[in-house]
């Protein structure tokens, strides 16, 4: 499993044998496509004031990267 994070140092506690951290920023589309290139699925977790814009960035980058499955999760 890969976890997309903005700050690798802050997210270091999330890493483990089954979780690889990938750095990027949802507000910077240029950082998304390369990070998504090896993914076959992506789960979006809402909760940001710019949610529509940021999720749109992920969806567009996912399409370019060939991600086959998208899902959204709401707590």
C-alpha cells in the first residue's frame, strides 16, 4: 500500500513493511502524476475547504497515469 503525503518527515510514523510513503501535494498537480503512475486504485478522503479542486487534480492526474479504480471515503 502507498500513502500519499505532503511531508515525509511528519508522516514517518505511518511507514512500515506494508506501507510506502509517497511525497506530493494535491494542490500541485505536477507532483501527482508521477506518484500515481504505479497505482491501480486510489481512495480519496474528503475534509478540506478546497476539496473539489484538490480531488479534481487527483482525478485528472490519475487518468493520465492510468489508475483504473477511484473511490471516495467519508468518515
